[in-house]
């Protein structure tokens, strides 16, 4: 981060391009330090191995494979063209890293949908995958890190061209439906146990788009679901084969209803893994307006987006998401291109717990100091979903949990294993709320000294004191 002495404006170069900060900026040195690592392109890295495995299920020539090295995108690409409403919580500065008011670190690979769809314009029935690093201000624990990787895919079918006795639009559409159906028949059938809790979706909560023929939309949904069940089967069978000593139950997957501004109907796919439902991905029938805007007026299709770490942690038995960023040979040496192997943890170094307690000032709606950074104060929604509200520039100053997370991340980087709310009470007389967060400092590579842990925690405390809180 560079400061210009003459104008006293600061800015930064990201992958060779200059950006000037403004009052919206909330990117930090520690986040920018992770840009450009390209783990998905590092041959023996578990992220790259997982990417290749997914690509082997969604193959060329139908699917073209892309990566997108530069994570800096416009708010237009990340939100607007995808139909995010102006007050969508995803836009808030507590959730998203802003470089400036019009530029963010992408929060999902869907930021590239528009460009990728445009690339399909002259390819008829076709599709793509995109793999990239994505950035979110989020909680800190073993399965959440502010940078992770997504893989996204989409697929379209074009109206059949008017030939061989096909004349009317209805006939063309019939021919397309026939084609979608026969594509679906080509997907291998598996003995997965499938629980479909989103089977009857054509209602108020998860409607078929008005512009779509319900039968045709249904065919697209079927193709989407079969394709992804096939992916799960392939990936998880590979995971099971890497654990020959364990007795495996038959695989169970579950479809549930979801909401995304850019698909309808929408679904999430979960896999039952080691006693729990694990959310793998979101998907749905692409909003027709998005296809139309990309020059794909006569097409219909689906899209999905998946968290690669979620899959890779299962495949390789990697217990902590920070390990993907390790440059320790003891981690990196364990993985080989094209192979699924179980991770053997190297000796675990001791944790060091430090607490921080403070009063939260009452009523977020009252005073609103200029420049204070925060948002709605609503609960941090799991999965970054639709409950919070507050666009980037109209935020009242209130305490938001993600601000603590960000401070810890900025000070401790990968040395913080998790941050948990351990105590919360409201003072009976003053009505003020007290919160206590516990930070677990631990390295995967060495034992932290008392001195450096205390040092980090002191820095964290000093920065937390700058939030709208009173340290106790
Ligand atoms: C999305 O990001 C949508 N763009 C996905 C999509 C694409 C839907 C195309 C429809 C069509 P979501 O926020 O749920 O949705 O994230 C997608 C997946 O990324 C999740 O299912 C999960 O596997 C993974 N993921 C989300 N947050 C994190 C995180 N903090 N750490 C690791 N993985 C995460
Ligand atoms: Mg989700």
C-alpha cells in the first residue's frame, strides 16, 4: 500500500495495475498479500488436483475450461449484471472487500458469468468452467478463510436451427427439448441415495421463470441435477478409495431449495459426510435476462458454483482450511498430480487462547460518526445469505462481528485458528451489552512464543478499541 506524499492519497498496485483508495476502501495488506498465489495452477497442490478432477467430469469439447487470474472486478460485474438488488447484504462493506467504491475483490466466480456467456455466442450447445480465488470478509474457523477457491460451470442449449422440416418456433423448441432429454440420458446412473427436498419447486418460493416453458425448464433442472450427482459420485468414490481401511456407507446426497439473484429455480446440493450434511454448491436455471444480455437470446441453460476447499478437505482429509496456504514442505510434499491421498498431519503445535471483552454501545441507529466502518449489526449469516441489509455507502456505525474477524486476520494472518464468541450478556441496569471473544492463536509449523502471541493480541486489542465498542 503506497501513500502519495504530495496529495496524501493512498493506493495500491494489484497485479501490476494501480488503484487509488477512497472512503469505501477496506482491503488490507494481509489480504492483498494473498493475491496472485494461483494455487489452482500449482500442479501438485490439492486445490489444483481437485480442479482437474472436476474438469474431468465436465469435459471438452462441450465445456471450455477457464481460469481468471485477476480478482479485481467492478461492482457491476460482481453484483449489478447478476441482478443483485441495491440493498443486498452481499454488497455491504462488512462482507466484501472494496478496493474503491466501484471496484471489489470478487466474492464469487459468478462475477465472470457475463463475459463467459458472451464467449458462448457462436458455439451453439456449449458450456464452460471457471476456476478462481474469491474473497469474503467472514468468520474465522477451520472451514472459513477470507480467500478460498470456487469453480463455476454453465451450460446452454440453443434452439434447434430451422431445417429438416422444422419451421415454427414451437417445433424448434420441441427439438431442443428432445436434445436436452437425450443429453441427460447420456449421464451415467448411480446408486446414490438421493433425498430431494426441492422437487416441487414451481411455486411462490422458487419459481420457474415466466419466460420459460415449464416442461423445458424441468428438463434443464433434471440435466443439472443428474450432472452434479454424477460429479459427486465420481469425486466421493475417489475419496472412499483413498480410505480402503474404512467401511463406507452408501453415499447420500440432498437437494434443498435456495435463492440466488441470477438463477430460478435455485438449489443447493449437500453431501452426507462423516456424520454431517456438508454444503457443496449452489446452482439453478440461469435467469433468461442474463443470457439475453450476453447475446444468448435463443438459449436456455443452467449454472452452478462450488467451493473447492470444501471438496478438497473431504478428498484429502485436510482438517484446517489454512493448510491450503502452507508453504511448509511437510504439507506440500504429500500431494501428487492426479492422485488422491490422505493427508498425514504433522505434529500439532499447542494452541494459545486469548480473550477480548468489551461493551457494545447501545442503539446503532443513533450517532453515526463519519468514516466509522460497519453495518447493519444483524447476525453474520451462515453462507453469506439474505438476512443482512446495508449497501456500501449508507451504513450506520454499529459493531459488526466481521470487523473483529478482519482485525484478527490482519494482525495474525494464518496464525489465528479460530475466533469464537464465548460470552454475551446484557447489563440489567444500563442495557449495555457485553461480548467476549476468544482468539485461538496456533501455528501449523512451529510453537508460538508467549511474547509474540501477547504482542499480536495487544495489537488486536488496540485495533478493536477503535471500533464502536468500549474495551472492558
Ligand atoms: C455463490 O457464490 C454463487 N455464486 C454460486 C452459484 C453459481 C449459484 C452459479 C448459482 C449459479 P455461495 O455463496 O453459496 O454461492 O457459495 C458457493 C459455495 O462456495 C458454497 O456452497 C461453499 O461450498 C463455498 N463457500 C462459500 N463460502 C465459503 C467460505 N467462506 N469458505 C469456503 N468455502 C465457501
Ligand atoms: Mg451458500
